[in-house]
C-alpha cells in the first residue's frame, strides 16, 4: 500500500465522520428510545453503534480474533444517558480509531488480520480492507439513522446531496 492510499482513506474517513456527526446532531435528543419496530435498535443503541464499531476497529486492527478474542468481548461501556454526552463519546471514539490508522507504521498497514468473511467463517483480510469495511458499515448505519431522524420529527441534513429538509437551491 502506498502512503497515498492511506491518505485517501483518511480523507474519506474525515468527510464521512463529519457527515455522520451532522446526522447524529440532527436527531431530537428528547427521543433516544425511539424504535421503528420491535426488532429495531433504539435511536440510542443505533447511535452508539458508531462508538462500538470504532472500538472493535482497533481490536481487529491488532488482530484480536487471532489472539482468541471472543465476539463481543471487551466491548465499550453502555451509551451515556445524556444525548450530548453520547455524541461526544462517539466523536471521541471515531478520533481514536482514526489515530490507530494514522499511527500504524507504513510497512504494517497491509498486515493481515482475522475477521468474519461469511456466516460463521473467519478469514484473513488486510488492515486497510478492514478499515474500508468498517467505514462502509458506518455509512450503512448512518443511512438507517437518517430514517430515525425523520421519524422523530428531526430535519434530515444533506448527506451526499440535497435532502427534503436541506435543499441546495
């Protein structure tokens, strides 16, 4: 991997992080327990997914599964009760994850790590493939969260283009 490839990832991560935080901040803080259906996570749980994934990101980056880490082991604490504290914690965890990627020596960025490659199947992927996987999964969850924003009566901000609440013209 070239230094430029990592830089492209970090630039993309920074843009997506800012957009994710914008969407999370658009959520009405007085409705953290909203669940679109009984099978859905609450808004608080879904928002906390971003912190959990960044925490897991560092674990996988250090190849914790190959070292015997059971799925779910060492998860971060429960989401803070106060919405603003939750958002601060999510942003902090995203920053910590970025630092892990940034501070890894160039010759170790493409090291292989173990993660799920299919149902109940572990395989090897590069650290950078893992980083991109994690970022794409966060984008997916952000899309889910934008629906929660709308359901809670919040205004959905522009993500990749105009929204019904944030037109560009």
